[in-house]
C-alpha cells in the first residue's frame, strides 16, 4: 500500500499543496488531476523519493520510503516528464540496459518486443539521437513491458506522443497491472481509456473520488 501523510510542497515562494493525505491500495489506478501548476509532477516526484516534501511523509507498506530507499526503488517503475533516454545507445539498448540498472531481468528479444508494442518496430537498432522526441517518449514507455514485476508504477503523462494503437496497448498494460494487484499513479490530460474504476485525486480541491462509484475521501 502507498500512503501520503499530510504532505506539503512549497516551491520557492509558492505553496502548491498542504495537508494532502491519501492511500492507494493494491489494484488501484490513481489519477492525479489538476490545472497546470497545481503540483502534479512535484507530487509524483515526492512519491518517487526524488523530491523531499516541505512537510509530511510517504509510506510504502507502512514504512517511510526515506528509510526503505533501495528496497522501495526496486518496487517502483517511474516514467517521468524527462525520458531518461541516452542518445549514444540504440533504442533496444536503452530499454535493455534500463531494465538491468533497475535490477529487472530481461532479454534483448524482450526489449525489441517491447519497442514493437509502442510502435517502434524497425527502429530497434537506431541510435536514440536520431529519434524524434515522440519516439524517445515511446522508448521510455517501452521499459514498462519489462517492469511488470514492479508493484508500483508512477507515470507522468504516459499517453503523450502515442498513436491510437499505442494508447490502447498502454491502457491494456495498465489495466493488466492493476488486475494483478499492482498500483498505478499517473497524470494525463488526454482522454485515454483508463480502467473502469479509477481513483481521481484533484489537487485543486484535494478531493478524492472513485470514478464510476461512490466518493472515497475528502
């Protein structure tokens, strides 16, 4: 279970949010919503342990993530605003080596298959410097196909730059991860086919509802 306890985030002189608490149980897809500048990306970085909150803490399985450190990062697959793609590596090498650095087993054939799933079949051996920004985004997302054993996925605008087939395939992957008891935390501005029941956290009013069902918490 992922928990946020009384989180506060201040960037410079601006208070983005304060007193923010929620929890995501196994099998949850949590959609973080809010206007531009509401703190969606900052919240995701706090949940990943990449940014320290001004106040409050994040817990994984009841333990503060600052104490778990490597154990928590092993449980986490993160695709952030920046793609983290190395220009000197091919698309296949980026996916394969990223899985290895995250401590996840994967073969080169699996890396190539993952690239095919995001619409990059035929681009596997091309160096990333020759790819468009949209194609680099797809390389970053292809890592999820080798991270299905990680129980927690945190995704910042994962559907951007994908074509219709790519959006549909990624939505299926998210739904399958949720069905296995995984947790997905994402932001998206697109009308993507998310799983039927999605917890929506609106940073504007700090409200949290289960879409398609009853309200969860306020």
